[in-house]
C-alpha cells in the first residue's frame, strides 16, 4: 500500500494534521498524541525520547489518565527495555518508517518476556505501532501507539497513515527542539556572557551557543563531570528550572538547569566572577531564563512587544506576560523605567 492508496477521508485527515504540525503556534506533544489517536485507533499513545547508553527513557502519554500508571511502571520499562523487539529494529531502520511488533524478529514472542509481564500486561496492552524520528545513533526518538488484545493487530492502513505522517512529525520535533534551544537565552545570552546548551543525559552536548568560545561546551563534547551531575535522568521529569553552582577545575560555574519532559536538558552556564551583575541579580531574584531573555532584549533594543516577539520567536502575548513579571520584580510600571532599572543593574 502507498499513500496514494489511502482513501479520501484518510488523506484529508493526514493533510489536516500535517497543517497543524506546521502551524506557527506549534502543538504540544500531548496535542500531537491526541491527533494521532484521532486517526489510528489505540488505547494509549506516547512520545518517547530514549538515550540508550544511560537507559534514560522519557515519555509523554495520552490519555492523561494513564500518566500515574506510566510513572509507576516506568522503572520496569527502564529495566527490561532491552527486550523490546522494536527498539533495536528501529535503530537499524530508516527514520520515518512505521513498524509493528509483528514486523520485528521475535515480536511474536513478546508475551514471553519480562517486559510484557511487568509493563505491557499491567497496562492491558498487546499490540504496538511505532514511528522513529531522526536522532543520533544511540538515541531513539519517536511515537508509539498501543492496543489491547481485543482490538487486534494494527492494519496495513494504520501503518500507511503513520508512514504518511512520519516526515511531518519529524519536522515538528525538530522545530520544537530548535525553539527550546534558542529559547534558553540563545545567542543573546551568549553575547551577555551566558552559554546556552542542550545536554543529553549521557553528558553529550547536543546544541550550544558557545561558537568559538569554551570548547568544554561545544557540540559533541561531554560536559565536565560536576555539570553532568546536575542532569536529571530516569524517573526525574520535574521541569522547574533550578540554579546551581559547581566547581569545575577551580572555577565556579553558575548553571540554570531546565529539565525537559522529553529530550536534552537545557542549561545556561556562566563562570562566576565574569558575569554582569544585572544578569546575575535577575537569576537570584527568581526570574526564569525566558523572562531574563525578554528583559535583556528590551534593555538592548527598547523594542515594542511586537518587535520583541518577532526577534525572540514567541507570541506578543507571551512577551507581555513576561514583561509584567519583570516589571513587578524591578518595582517599575513603564518600559522606560524598566530600561533604566536594567541599566543600573548592569552597571552595579
């Protein structure tokens, strides 16, 4: 079966989903899962980001009612994931190809594994259909749709619908990751002395704004061990940002750590002693990295909300919300007063 063999209704549904995946306001992973469930019948859908070297498997699940059970059973999945017939096959297959248990060697023996006994059976699941997205060789990223025994195996039609959506899902994922990287103060932060990096759970830098700066934070390098110790792994999916200071070869590094529910952790890193007092103070009073970014952009350009939004790649409403918080922290009521206050912080 090819995409052209899909009926008009299926082709229309694929086009509708592809359009939403490419919209300026990107849908969340939860929304994408609901869209997939609307065109392919399944009990549970999940987005998964797995760093195989560290056995770090993170997931977003729909419907949300299964979140607690997913969290409860996740240690069992982590322990027996090597028995998953599709993970090793997905790693050897072309990204974007939809696969079922029955497509994998040993898939017919899944019910004999500890993975089935301790993970799939408690969920009441028997069949699975996945699509892998482009990722490094030791990382598996993709979507999984799962069914109970009574629902039966996924059909060739289901496979073809997911195949048709694969490139659009991959582009959505890449855009989300790129926005997260640039959103963590990005190049503007780097120009102000911060280095923005995204770091996998094995300590390898996946993205960095360091350019020709500190080689220890370049793409492909492993971050220093004290920094790697700040990275969440396993069942730790708390996404609130935290501020940490670590000793790296006699230097004190200040790190703003923002874990992600799926994918690399976002870090802002700066060597203490060389940082502008303004940026440091804004971190100390509890502003988030994004709020600092908006404040720094305002101080640097004095732009309108529309201009700031366009430059930072966020909505005008988001800029307004962040500036309201910044104004409250600075104790000012106008943009002009905020710019003055931010200048005083930088000069203090």
